[in-house]
C-alpha cells in the first residue's frame, strides 16, 4: 500500500467536506473545490478525519494512484482553507510587471508588452519596487500552471540572470566570453 495514500487527512474546523458518489467537495473560507476519486478507491469521513483505502483485490493496479488521489484530495482541502501562492522575480533592465483588473502586463524587453488574462479564481499582485509578482488562489494546479506560463515567456538566462524565475530558485550561472590572448 502507498505510504502517502495511507496517511489520514485531518479536516480543519472551518472547512466543510462532503463525499457523494466518489466526488469529494470541500467548502471553506476561500471557496469551493471538488475532486472525483477513482471508482475503486473508498473515501471514509468520520469525526473530522478522512481516510482513503483501496480494494485489496486490485492492489497492484491501484497502488500507483492511491497516493496521488490522497494528495489531490488533501490539496483541495488545503486550498479552500489556506490557499496556495507562488512568487516570481523579474530580473532585467527595464523589465517590469503591472496588474490592471484581470490583465497582467509584462514588459520584458520585447518590442511589445505581453498582456495575459488572469484566470478566474486567481489573484495576481505585482510589486513594482521589488519586481515581484505574487500569484494566489485556492486551486494548487491553477496557481502553479499560471506561474509556469508566466515564467515560460522569458525564462532566466544563464549569463546575466535576466528573465523571470521563481523566488528562491537557483540559476546556474555561466562565465561569459573572455578576450583571447594575442599570438
């Protein structure tokens, strides 16, 4: 049995979780999310504790998705309770970001600004002083996916380090060209 799949999920006091027809629905301070559990995985909810168990007859096939399913259920509960966030750093001369309504405008050294539509359920905050972009939301996948799309526009380059990177990400730097000694 999967080590992660066996772990229990404690339901926070202010979060309401319903299980109906293999659909787990979590409602909390940050909204409502639901996840469809595969058919052969049983979800048990009692006394504020949720467990996921698999059919022993199909253990070999279900072991691979048992831990993933538990992690996805935990993420929707965590998302509606506390939410998720990703921070991106923008490094480069003249590189900046601004948010107006539900549009994120990035100036990244191209001949034109890049304008991105912010998906529903996600909040983007751009700090012009520190060139930091914070992406917040209750859906972990949506937050991570939008952050990856932003980073993909101008990934950090290894010589000067300019581009968009995750906060705390280490970029392996390369030495630039050096002048050749004369013959």
